[in-house]
C-alpha cells in the first residue's frame, strides 16, 4: 500500500528523497527534507531544498566575505558605505539619504557607520551648499585608497567563492535569483 504524501511527485521520486541518506550526492538539506517526509508525510517540504540551501549558503558566504572586510578593519556596513561612495564617481560624495538608499539601511545605521568612518579618517562630512540641514559625506583620499584596494580583494574573493560554477551556471543562477528577488517584497 502506497502512502499518500499529499504531493504530485511520482512514488519513485518520493522514495528517492526518503533514501537521501544513502545517496552519495545528498547534502544536509536532502537529509532534513527526507526526515520531514518520514515524520510529516502530510507536508510537502520541497521548498526547503531551495530556502535551506540559500540560508546555509548565506551563512557560509557571509563568513568568507567578512574575512576580507576584517583585513581592512571594516564591518560589512562600513564597507558598503565606502563602496557606495566610490562607485558614485567623482567627487565620491553622497547625501545621507542617498547612502541610506544605496545601502538599504536606516538613517540611524548610516549615521553610526559614517561616524566610525569619519573618526578613522576615511570620510568627511560637510553641510550641503543648498540646504543647511543637509549633510554630504565624501571619501577622503585615504578612504578612496582603502576601498580601491579592499574592493579588488573582495571581487577576487567572490570569484573564488563561485569557482565551482561555470560562467553559464553563474549566469543562470544570477537570473534565477533576480527572478526570485522580484517576487519577494523588500528583497
């Protein structure tokens, strides 16, 4: 008697997932999905194949990316501020609001990060010419040198992290992640 798992998968596919522990290519997510299928056959844990892997990859990637930021005594947030200023082009200056939009964090978080970078001599802050309440944040020469070096190491690191994929696979993955991002509010 075949057990109904509540999904449209053929029985062979369900059996293959239940035997993920025996599959040499199975990973931790496959094992978790298999366990859920055995314990809660009324649920379809298939989304865990994607979400679980994205989550695990996020943790692993974040650790490896932060190693580069740490080499330059930067947190991810400070790196993002410096990178946003650098890629804005000469004169490498943005308003706090523009930085908030570029880094997708709160104004308080931008202020905290800019304060730290200003103390380190990597950015300066000045009053906007056309708005006495507005502030412009600009890369210093030292800040530009630091981010130019750090971003080179960062990009090489990212390339190394993706070395297991072909160029076509990277393009396909980027397209799929872009598509997924469009379906998630705030992504």
